[in-house]
């Protein structure tokens, strides 16, 4: 496909469990971003990957959150020991040479 | 503190009518301002990107304006359609993107 894809679309988990969210960026896009969108809130920056540079992790809310990206391909966002306040939509975006970020459909996470 | 505020929070209009959404920001330094449209259950889609020197930019029935002196932007939607029902998010970039909380627009027939 031509767009950014994310999986799973929806995830329901129990408090304390770990979850892993996946993002497939647009082919050739060197930049990849993770955002969190809570109900009624604006998008919150989490982490940014640019090529082979060290990622900008300044938006990660706690050490329970981590993300990896292999080269310029797939990225995974991992949340350990999930809490109810982690419930949100997690959006991934990728960017090529132009300024526009292209967003995926998001993963809706519900922590019970 | 860098902030992006949007108004109104929600808006209901009839199909065919025009509407204007507002965005005020206190972001410095300023790089660019973007408007995104986010359909329910989907990721945001870029409508326009405006730099400091651009006052207005159109994308079909969407026209964005920017006043960098007063730090205000507006998004004008002409002849609204049912498919315009979505959240419209104003985003300002100093270095990272700073997102507003959006205006939820509902267009009724």
C-alpha cells in the first residue's frame, strides 16, 4: 500500500500487561514519528526517528515506554506494565523530504 | 509556553454553508503552521502548510489564512459538504509540531 499502516487497529489489554504496537511507514520515508491522542486532547509527541541518527525520545512519558526502528523501515512502540491512563490512540507518521507528515490510522489502546 | 488554541471546540452547520475555524498560537520561534483534517477513526491528513511569509493558501474549498504578527490563523470552508464532517487540527512548528485540540465540525443535510 501507499500509505502508513499500523497494527493492531484496536488493542484491549489488562492493567500490568505489556503491549507492542507496530508502524509500517511509507517506503523511502526517512523520518518516523509516534504520537499519542487522548480523548479530547491534542496529539502528544512521543518519539522521533530520523534515518540512522539517535532517536529523539524527549516526548516519552515514562520509562515504561520505548520504541525501536530498524533502519528506515518498521517501528514498534512498546508499553510495559500498562496503566489505565495509557488508554489512547497511538498514531504513527512518516515524512520524506517534504514537510508533510503522513499519518497512519492509529492503534486504539484500551487498558482495563 | 508554546500553546496552540482553537475555537470553537465544536461547530454544527448546514450543508452548503460556509464556516471559519480559528487558531491562535503562542509559539516561538515560528517555522510553519499546518491545518490537518482528521476523520473519525482515522489519522490526520494535511490540508495546508504555511510559512511565515504566506498570508493565504487554498486547497480546493479550504482556504487558510495566517497573520504572523497577531499569531492567528483561520481555516475557511466554502460550500460545506457532508464529507467535511471531521476534526480540524491546527499545528504550529517551532522545532517539533505542537498540536491544537481541534475543532469538531459536523455538517448536517
